C-alpha cells in the first residue's frame, strides 16, 4: 500500500490545531465551506468540493490535542477505504503536524494531485491557526 | 527506495514552465534568490537556502519543453544521490507538471517536510508562470 506523508510546523499550541481539525468552524476555514462536521468519535463528517459527490470521513480515533484519524467511507473511488491521520506534537513553542494518508492502492496521477493538495491543506491550516484566516477550497486558485 | 510524487496544473504553455525550471531568472523567482544556474546539460546548478551548505544539482537530462532531471550532488545528506525530475505535458490548454523526487533511502521527518515544500515549489512555479510572480524561499513564511 502507498501513502502520502507530510509535515508542517505551526506557531500555535497543539490545542488550536486539534480544534481546527475537529470542528465545523475550523474545517470550514481550512478545507471547504460546504461541510457537516461533529467533533465526536464515530461521527461521519461530510465535505463537498463540487465534485458531484460528497467526501465522507468517519472519525475513527481522537486523542485530545494529539491525534485525529479519519477513515474515508465515501469519495472518489481511489479514496474509499483510505485513512488520514494527523499527529500533533510541540517542541520549543512550535507545533508539528504530521499528516499521513494511508492505504492507497497505487500511485496514480490522482495520488500525485492529492499529495500536492494535502500540502495546500497544511498551508491553509497553518494560515488559519497562526492568522485566523484559512484558504478553503472556495478561495483557492486552481 | 522511496519517492515524493506530486502534480500541479498550470495555465501556460509547456515552454514557459520549461524556461522557469532551467534558467537563473526562473528559478530565482520560483525557488531561491541566491543561486547560480545554467540551462545546459551537465551544468552544476547551485542553490542557497541559508542552511549553512549549498544544494548542488547536476543537470543530467534535458528534453526541451518536456523533461528536466537533476541529480543532487551536494545538500543535506538525505538528499545527496537523490534525483528530481519534472515532466511537462499539455492537454486542453493546461500544462501538467509531474514532479518526482526519487531514491530517498527512507521516510523521515525531513522527507515529510520536503514533501510539503515541493508543493510550495509547485505553487510558486504556478504563480510565477501564470502571474509573473513566484514565491521564492526568501519570501515564504515558515
């Protein structure tokens, strides 16, 4: 199985990042304004990117201020069954977010495009956490 | 061996992207302002990111408007011996740039951080090719 692995460093406490990744308010700034999100284990979070289908993520693990794991249960067929985890830690006043998008069947052009776009997600997360303004899907220039 | 693979789509002809990736003018806007670059096969291109060492890339393949390959001969030790290729193609008036950074020994936090930063490179490349203004290292907010 293939995976996408990235890190970004964000000058905020882990709790700010955890809140951004688990709440409707945070993910509407970071990822897409069209969403339905609950900060609960087992919740099915829904994200709309004007693809003609919803991306549904089941929250399969939550460790407060430390770790968030989603299982993709609906989306592009290359995403269904994949898992996305965010691990958050802090050192010397800077937080580290490690993103891992696991269980890809193969490396395709969609994988390559998603790899690029996860970095846009982490850039948006950093901007939102540090400045209060993310770059949601609707404001990105493709 | 591990690799980093990303794609970005850029609304310019392949020749604009190829020029950006092979000239001092282009790479000073896209990557770092402190550089020494020649658009020749076999050239040793030098890039300075204030790391305390230079990153040196030997140009090992050039196919006009289609493909550029660098072999890293000096940099962080995790980079030395790795190869970076850019494949450019066009469809329906949009160019596709596939970046592949190959021959990593293992997936480390530095790999994860570089994966994120290659996306910043591709974002900068897009901005430079489409708008004439890149986001070189000196203008990024880390």
